């Protein structure tokens, strides 16, 4: 992605090329992968190019979801928030096609931010907050977002967000009809927290290949990002394990059945 | 604060006025408050004005610490990161005067960010990451930062940060000679996580008056931001409770003894 590099034209051809490569990998390993596309976002570019590429990927190439970069400027945050009407053609098309979006920034080019250390986690929290404070998702029944890295700072501050929502009259529980958190949190206490506050219906199993950390935790002897180990240590019953590892994903990605 | 409003001149007189008011409140209620100053930061302004005001507050008015806004632009993040040499005169003066800084942004004026929902938490994580990835604090023995809101996203992603540090050869444990996290996390699982991963020597009790949330949690019947209730429910022995509620603060704010 790196949407801050080049321009709308570069981003279009780069995205088309990458998405065709993704399709090819999925054809080579159909038991391992299902295709999710990147979009040709670019700072200041209208969203219509992304709508067009999403439609091409889903309708012509069998993709089941997309990634949306909430900040194509790479850490300068000068575009419109996700609740702005500039984004609405994309949300409408996602609803029409019944595909979800992972809301995940790309590399930071602002020296204030470390890409995987602060930019990713800040963007996750920012996206959640935009949805919560604007309430715009209630206008898009069926719109589904996945917020990566276990939701950034959100589960750790669940009380803050619930409390702010109560103070302001924002719909907190209704938002959870639209938002899922993945499990890319690299230690046991973090995964424990995630599962203790977020409803199990809103947690999607994810692990890494390659993620932000490659090393082995000396305290456990396992890779930091081997998230399944942490999930296996959480006392979930079989039904809840089934939700986290399979059935939530099937609900979020209904086109998985078609591939 | 709201450093994005006005200019360097405005900020100077606003800060001086506020700091004199803080001194007056502390004189009126010496058993309740100890003075910590704001600094006359302004987007693009050199740090020397802040150094001057810090010196005035500490040397002439008995202040024991300061607040540093890592992003005086209010969410546009166009200034230098905290590791940049532009900041170093401030870090040097803090070391000389033996005062810590709370690293806390002010209001966001970028519509991408909600002040207390995403800007605060993102800035906390950003500041920690700047210190970790640059290693600049090792050049300032005795430099002490407090990161508010329980460290933003940091404790929830403790494994990520520890793992990145191990991969990159960054000094993680040495950083904890310089950084403390407060306890402004508004639910029990968050406080439990904080105390389970961050060394108890690095946690400073804090509560709110007025914070991001004013309401009462219907599940507990207590104010969301009454953080002492959560801390009282954590099984800490008396020594550790003494650290969190008093002795860590005395180490971080040695000038407290002088007031």
C-alpha cells in the first residue's frame, strides 16, 4: 500500500497489480488463502477510484473483503475522518457487495510516528472513536469493520469509551453490530483483557505472517506473535472457541462461502 | 493550554497567568495541591520560551514539575518528535532542576481526532514509542516522564513493545528508569492489566477531577473515573500499595519534599 507514495495514478496501477497477484496466490493455495483487496487510495484523491477497484475485485475476481486505510497521508491525518460523507460511496458499495473492511493504516512517513509501534495502534483507536462519536454506521446496516491489533487502545480503555458514550448519548452496544477486533496482541495479559471485556461475538482470530515482531519471547520460548498460544490459554468453552476461530469470521465474510 | 490557539505571544502570557493562578490555589490549599506548571508551547515556536517559564515556575515559585505537550499543533503532528534535539534544552533544564514532566497533549483541533477519546491515547503511545525507538533518554540520566491514561495503548501491547525492542536492540528495561504510567484507566480489567505487566515501581496513582468521563457505571454503581476503587481491588501487598500511592510519586517529584 504506502498510499502516501506517488499519486492517484501510481496507486491505481500498483493496487490493480497487487490485487491480481493476490488472486493468483489464492488460486495456487486455495486451501490456505481467501482474497482481500487493497484499494487505490491516495492523499486527496476522491474515493470513486477505490469503489471501482473494490467492485472489480469482488465482482470479477471473487474477493471477499478489502482493506481501508483511514489515513492515506501516512501519519499527517489531513484527510476527512471516516464518518465524513466523502467516504460514503465506499461504505455503500461495501454494503451492496456484502464485504467487510479491515481498517488498517499503511506505513507512516511522519517522523512523529513509528509505523508498527504508534501509528498502527493510534489509527485503530482513532477509527473506533470516529465511528463511536459520529454514530454514522447506523446509516449503513450491514457495514462491517475489523479493527486490527486487538482494537489498538480500545479494550484497555473499555470503561473510558463506554463511559464517554453514556455521557454523550452515543450508541455503544449498537456499534458492536458493526465492529470486530482481531487478536493480534502479543502477550497473554493483553489477550486475557480482550476476551474479558469485548463480547466473544466481536473477536476474530488473527495471527501474523510477518507481523511487527519476529523474535521469541524469552519468558515463554514462543514467538511473541504466535497468538494462538495465548488464545488456547483463555478458558473459552467450545462454542466460544468456535466463534473466535471460525463462525465470527464466516459472519463477517459471508462471501467466504462462495469461494 | 490549547497550544494551537493564538501564537507564541498569546501562549506566553496565558501560561504565565495560569501558572500564577496555580500557585495561588496551592497557597490556598497547601494540604491538597502541589504546583505543576504548563509551558508556553506554540506550533513552530522555539523551546527556549518554555525553558524560561519552567525555570521561573520552579526557581521563583516553588513548582515541582511541568506538563509537556508532545504535539502543540493539536493533532496535526507537524513538529519535531520528542527525541529531536529541538527539545533538548527542555530536557536538560528538567534534569538540572530535578523536575519531571507529564507528557500530555491538549485539545485536538484536527477533525480526525476526538480529544479525550483518541488524541490523548494516541499521543501517550506515540511519546512512549519515540523514547523507546530513539533511545535518547539514555543521554539524560534523571530525566523523568509520566505518561498519562495508564500509558495509552502501551500496557495492553506490552508484548509488542518488548518484542520490537528485542528485535531492534532497543533498551526496554533501561527506559523504565525514565518512564512512569499513571492509573487513569476507568475499569477493573484495565487496571488489573496495568499492574500485571508494568513493574509496580513504574505506576503512579492518579484519579480525575474532572476527567474524560463524568458518569456512573451502571454495572458497579461507582463513577467510571473513581480509579481508587479499582486499585483497591488489586491484590497488592502493603509495600506495593505504598509505592503506587505515595513513594513512587516522591521519587518522581523530589521537590515535593521542599514544598
